[in-house]
C-alpha cells in the first residue's frame, strides 16, 4: 500500500510539488502572521517592563497600551504620588502613536521623556552623540534601530510630519525605540504640563505589590500596573488581534482543504482505469478510499514541513536584518499540524468516497 501511495505521488511530480507548496504557503500564513504578531507584542512588552520602574501609574479610563489615550495626567500630581510610603522616585513620561510610513503596522510608538530623570530610573546610557535638548525637534533611538535603518547621527527623521534631528543613541533598549523631549511632545499635542503615565520606582526592601496597594488606596480612581504584568496585559489588550488571527487560521485551513480537494479529485479522475483494475483484483472500497486518504495526508504533512521550515528561515532573516521579532510557540506548531491534517482529511473525503464508489466495469472502460 505504501509503495502504491508513493508511486501515485511521483506519477505527477510537478502537481505534487505545487500542492505541497500551496499547503506550505497556508501554513506560512498561519505561523508567520501569528508569530510576528506575538513576537512584536512580547518584544515591546519586555522593553516596557525593563524600564527600571516596578509600577506604572496611569489616569483612570486608560485603555490598552498603544499610546492612543492622550496625555491626561497632570505632571504636578507626581509630587503627591511621591508622598506614598515606599516610593523612591517618580518620573512622568508621555507616549504617543504616530504614523510610520516605513513600518509594516502603519504606526510607531514614541516616548516623550525628561532625559535625566528617565535615565536615573531606567539606567539609560548615551552610546553615541548626546542627549536631546528640551523643547527642540531632536530625537534619540537605540543603537539597533539606527543601524537597521542605515541612519547616522545628524540625519533627520520624520515625526509629526516634520523632521527631527537624530542627536544620539542609547542603551539598553527600553520603552519605545524612539525618544523625544517630553516638552516637545507636550507642545505638539497641546498638553503642556500633562503626561501619559508615571514610572514609579519602589524603595529597596519593599515589594511592588505592597506599594501598589498603598498607591491604589491613596488614588482609587487611577490605574496602578506592575511592570512585571505588562507582557500578559499586552497579549490580552488587543481583542481584535485574536479575532484576526482566528480568521487567518480559518482561511489558511480552508485554502489547504481546497488544494487537497482539487489535487485528489484530479488524481481520482486520472486514475479511474487504475482504480477499476484494483477493484477487479479484489481491493475493497475501504482500502481504495484509505489509499486516497493516505496520499492526501502525506502531501499535507510535506506541505506542513515546508511551511514551518520556510517560517523559520524568514524568522532568521527578519531578526538578522530588522528589529522585528517572530515568536514561534511549540503549541502553535502543534495547532498548525492539527489544523493542516484536519484540512487535508476534509479535502480528501469527497475524492476518496468517489473513488470507492466507482463501478469496476465502468472504470475499466474509462478513456
């Protein structure tokens, strides 16, 4: 039976290869899209969580972590926050999403920071150039971002539909990759004296949980987030993303099923006489149907291997040449294999049943 399956596949090698590639593209669509979305969110969450502060203090009603909520937190409130027992430092920062013509998502998160205060909490160090000057259209980025875009100090980069001069790079890569003066962002958005959130540094020996509870009691209408929870919040903070990814999986599974259906239907049509011979030699309807199913599953599995391999290759290319991250979770691979094999089985059902129901005499007379 196995030799028959392989010989059938090699009878039309070009069609078999095209079918494998087609299924592989569907697998690539699932793995790469989900991996890129999850990887980008987790990578951004890790940068936000590594700012050196244990707590984020945000205004009431803040939604998500996209930088689209606006600046509603009075900077003067930082003095009141500092009075909570256990707080070592408070730094107001602003976050805003701007249009990104060179990105794949269409938007880019920008941090507006008071450089000295932010550096004190996050441990930010200037690697090249100098810090930006408050009030000027100047920007800094992490070294990887600058290198990947083949830019250098003194070049200009468009933010808010005007050019900002690149004056320095920093490490470690924390928060948004691009940082501009807080005062510049405040003036741009008409939010002088306002911030998006406060970074709160906890005194040594105290836990973020205990200080967070004290802050929540003092400011019950504000959001108190621990930076250690940001990764989970990022992954849960975009409900539309989960719906989109489910649609991608459904579409890719449907494509795979249609490819197998077309391939195996054509195969059954071409092998009508062969099926008649097999029936005349005593092969049962069940064995004929299983033969078709085995061939379909083998092609499907080869397509899955091709798609997963291509995904890993693209992952290495992207991570080697850009700052984008692709996260391929083992559970994701298992789900892809299950979806692929189920799609292949569904696609092979009709051709297999059609082959099993062929009349042996009519099949032998088929031209």
